[in-house]
């Protein structure tokens, strides 16, 4: 019997890692296979978000109250879990103090990336697309979500005349999910190639001096992924966490190997609908928003990284400063795009808020790529748990 997809994926990850370790930098040629897998996934993301969100809103009907309730439950879950994640990170970084023994001169030799922190104003104004087609063409996910919500509500209020449009988006959604299903058949090969490339080209010397920092982030992510979220899924979502993680394992592994919640989105939606059996209207509404704004792993990482930098610089962070870190790390994770390394750049907002030099991101640059894989996996796991919780709350209301 052929092993199930999640077993295949697990084997593929291990095989990829072994091949990468054996071949080292020669593994570069395998990159094309991983790149093709990511390109295929990214190809379906925008039409899928548009179609699934419009259909989700339309199937909720014109009732503003139901949509509002779903929206509130979703946002409440996202805010609560992100803040819990940051709290875990802050507690650990205060106990472990990974930056305490790191010498600044040695660390400061790392070169800082030449980028500016994003401005909040542009993040907010860009949500409203000037040109819907341009927004879709340039992967402006938040703008596409905004457009989809508006289209869905408008289709409901127009009624009969807009019925063909509703049917069109429903059909587009089904077709995009079918294509995603085909792409997922390639997931074991894609994931193996991505793992081989990452392991083969990773410089391990960079980890020197940063091991305690990395372990703090990883421990925090593990507590959030294996304790906090399963408790919420079990108690509020009334779903058995271990079974559920098996259902969405392909999505979590894809997130781990691609470091992009956006590229993983089609896989996440398919796992939740097909394996976990969640309602497609809940998944269609909750998950695209989650992939874009709900990043528990990123928020935890940003808080730990900011505290680590403060410790290296010998700056004492009092309670009020740490509350500021908590708030800005939450906001910065919301503002981070769901693509590789996005969290590293929005972290500059956190550094700025507490008066640390933004160039200090240079300190943690060397291990960002590997941490990105873990935090993206936790981000996607958090989105999946959110869908399970909201699905349950909706079912209780008979919705
Ligand atoms: N790569 C992450 C994601 O796509 C964002 C980040 O850099 O933290 O979820």
C-alpha cells in the first residue's frame, strides 16, 4: 500500500535533509525543482483567495450580523493567540537571557541589511487598492482580501442579478482547489528538493554566539505549537489535537520548507477542507486572512530578537518597555508579508519603538533563514488551529 501523503512528506523531508548534507553546496542544481514547486503554488494563491473569500462571504448570506460574528471570532482568536505567543517568548528570553554573554564588537561586525523599516501609514493605505487588477498582479494580498470582502457583500445585496457572478466565483474556487490537489501530488518531491537545498547551502559557523538565542526562539515556538495551540484546539475547538496535526501536516511541512505562509495557503486550505473536514465557507474566510495577518511564530520571534539585541547592547528593558515590545511585535507580525524573511524587516519597527538601533538586525541575520522555517511552520499551524476553533464556534451557533 502506498504510504499516506503526510508519511510521504515526512520521509521526503528526511531524505532531502540527508541529500543536502551529503552533497553540500553542489546541491544548487536541485534548487530548480524546489523553485518550480513554489511557483506552482504561488500561481494559484491570488485567484484562490479571491474566489474562496467571495464564495465564503456569499454563502454566509447578506446577513451582516453573521459575517460580523465570524469576523469578530476570527480576529479575537488571532489577537489572543499572537499575544500568548509573544508572552511565552518574553518570559523565556528573560529567564534564559541569551544575549547576556555575547560580545558586541564581535557581533557588530556582521553587516546590516540596507533597508528601511516599512511605514505604518503605507501598510494601512495600501489595503485599499487603487487598481484591483494591479493589486492582483503584484500580489497585494491584503488589498485582494479587501476587494473580495467588498465583492462578496455587494453580490449579496444586489441579489438575483448578481447570481451568475456568485456562481462564477464558486466555480473558480472549485477549479483552483482541483489544481491545488494536483500540485500537492508533487509536494513530496518539492519539499525534498527545498530541504536538500536549504541544508546543503546552510553555513553552520554562523550559529556561533547565536546558539542560545536560537534555542530560546525554538523553545518558545515549541511551547506555543505543542502546548498552547493544542490546548486551545482541544478545549475551545473541541478537536483532537494530534489527529488534527496529522490532517494538516502537509501544510505545516510545506510552510517549513518554503518559509512562506502565502505560498502554503492553497495547501492549508485543501488540508483543512479535505482532511479535517472543516466547512469550506469558514476555511475560505478565515484562512486567507490568517495567512496574511496571523503570525504567532513571527511575533514570538520578533519579541525574543528585540530583547536579545537589547541584552547584547547592555540596554535594560523594564516592564513598560517590554509591554511596548509586546504591542509592537504583535503589530509588526500583522504587517509582515507572508513571504520569506518578511518578519526580519518588520522587526525594525519593534527596535525603533524601544530606541534600539535598527542596524542591530545585522546581529541575527546569520540565523534568520533557519528560524524563518520554524516560525513559518508555527504561523501556518496557528492559522489551521484558528480555522478549527472558528469552525466549532460557528457550528455551535448552527451557522
Ligand atoms: N516567512 C514568514 C511567513 O511567511 C514571515 C516571517 O518572515 O516571519 O509566515
